[in-house]
């Protein structure tokens, strides 16, 4: 039971471990792109390519959905970023229950955006938790956990990919442990609980009055989505520019000041050197090449921007 790319390594790992895939559940196709054509989820595309039975329900909160799920006679359901709430009738149907692959070291970062929130908070590590699901929000008992370091240059896409692969390996280990009676779920600790709220596009706005270290984390946490950005005056209008890569530096100056033509922008503490940016409707480019298209000499200032978040 999964929908985006994050679920693919787990589905592949289950198949490689010779588990019988009784059914694949994923969210229905959604309109995407400029043409708003209906596009199947990555999980649906993989299931169709491999010939696995596929179910694309809009909700599981019906008697028919519960009955069809129970009729599968499952040993376990594996859930990875599915996106639908599992009601009690679904949670209790499989022999070993529903096992969730969660991208954090629970109970830290329960909720929708654990990868991005870990980077934003400056965490030095995160990981995967294999959890026995209950009716709460990521409150189920822990079967397995394994940590993964967050490097000073790690962005959300890189961390997402590494955690997805780790989740695939750990779910196979968890199922083997349950089948052999060697794995027992342990309740989550009562302390250390944090919540990873859903991301909002407005959170990506870079406010140069904030410390450079915080802006660097914002750039990395919001790559590739929703994107960190600033606005600049161009041809009499404000143009939004995404920052795809940057590094914090100890240099100082008035927040928003262009310190050099790299360019390096002074922040509330330190400075942020832009490495790669993207203008609306254009391909990514080096920040130096971007700057050549604007009248921003050293010493000029960028608007501070509203506080992000």
C-alpha cells in the first residue's frame, strides 16, 4: 500500500524476497503537468508493469473495501507513503497487521514531512522505523529502527532516496522476524515526540535577515519541492528565483547585501553563497550566470523578504 516513489524500493524488495504480492493498493491517477492529464502514481506504474493485482480506491472507509481487503487472506500489509487513512477493519485484517515504513526515528517527526523537518531542524541523523500501525498518527509500536546520518550537504531528495532504500531492506527483515517469532513490537517512548507538519510553499521564501545556516537548511530541505526562493526586481516586476544549491559562509554584512559576484548574499548572521538557481520557466543555471542578467553590482541589496513559514 503506497503511492509515490518512496514506496518503490520496498515493493521491489518484497518481490525480490519472494513474497507473494496478493494486491497492490495505491491512490487513483491524478491530473498533473501543464495539460492536467491524469497520471498514474509511480506505484501503479510499477504494479502494472509487473502484472500485480492493482486496486486504486479513493477511500477504504466502506464495507465493500473492508470486505475485499479481508478476502485477500493476508499475512501482512506493508504501508509506505500510501496517503489514505486505514480504518480499524483494515488495520486488524492481516495476520501480522499493517506494517508502516516511516522515514524518521519515531517518536521524533511523526506526521507528513519527516524528511524535510529533520533537515530544517538541523538534525544530524534520522532513519527508518518499521511500525505496527494503530489508529493514531504514527503512534504504533516499533518493530525495527535503523539510523542514517544527515550530512552538512544532504538535501531532501538525497535523503529521501537513501531512506527509501533502507526502508526496503528493513521491511524484509521485519517480515522475516515476525514469521519466525523472533521480533516483538515495543511501544514508542513517551518522551521525544515531535510532529512533522505538512509543507507549505510559502515556507520556501528566503528571508535574508535570518542566519545563513538556517537558510542553507531551508534550501536543502525544500529541494526539490516546494523549492526555496527569493524575489528580485526585474523589468519593473518582482521575479521569483528558486535556489537549488548554496553554501553558508562566515562573511558578514547588511542582510540582503550582495558581497561579491559569486554571488554571496549577506544574512542576519553569516552569508549564503548561491551555487545554482532557476528562474521561472527556465532550466537550472549557475548562480554566477544568473547574476549576469541583472544589474546587481557588489554592494547592492536584495529585498529582505517576508519571514518564512
